[in-house]
């Protein structure tokens, strides 16, 4: 479990943010390229082995129809070994003339391990858009599902969100 504690950006950040709504490549699919902001290694809670908490902060850029949108997010993960559940998550994306805020309602994250080292990760969840203005106004109050995966260096990840 020592390797899990030290994974920092990869584990805690990878999918933290999940629910970005705008950024469509297809009409109802949004793709985001993201990176962890800062260092957010999991902290042991001390009640049992491998039970940890991490707070992720990330920044993403939207591709496709919402190109030019930039988002920020914050997610709290509860870890039990190489798996985590999302305790809370929210974020906002801005583009001149449009703003969208979201709140995740659930999420999970699993790390792939080889020889005690993290080699990948996958995550999924759902949420709701809590505020939307401008071109994104029609997304206000709508739900979404999301999936995410690690890419490149340990602090980078992609997220794909779909309207429900």
C-alpha cells in the first residue's frame, strides 16, 4: 500500500472531476483533456489499512463544439486500497458568453496495478448541471454520465460526458 499512498496526481486526480457538461464532439458527447493542479497525495485515515482520503483539483479544456472552454474542478475521493468512491465533486466551465456549473452525484475509480505500481486507471459516474448560461443554458438541470481514463504522464486524464 506504500505505492498507493505515493501515487499523488495519478490516483487522486485522475478522475476527479468528471461531470463537465459542455464540449460536444458529437451532439451530446463532451470530451475534456485534463491535468491535476498541484499535488494531492491520499492521506491515511488511520482506522484501517489502505483507507485514505484525497482531495483533487483539476483544470481541463473542452474540445469540439465547446472548444475554448476552460474548466476547474474539485473532487473528494475515499480510498479503500486501489479503489475509490467519490464523496463530493463539483466544477465550472467558462467560455466568453457561457458558463456552466455542475455537481457530481456519484463516482468510482479503480487503479490498475502491475508489480505493485500503478499502470492505469478507469472511472465513471453521474451528476447534474446546476447552472448554465449563454449557449449552454439548455443544459441547466440536466443530468449526465461520465467516464474517464489516465493518459500520458501521471497527472493527465481525459473525461467523456454524455447527457442523460
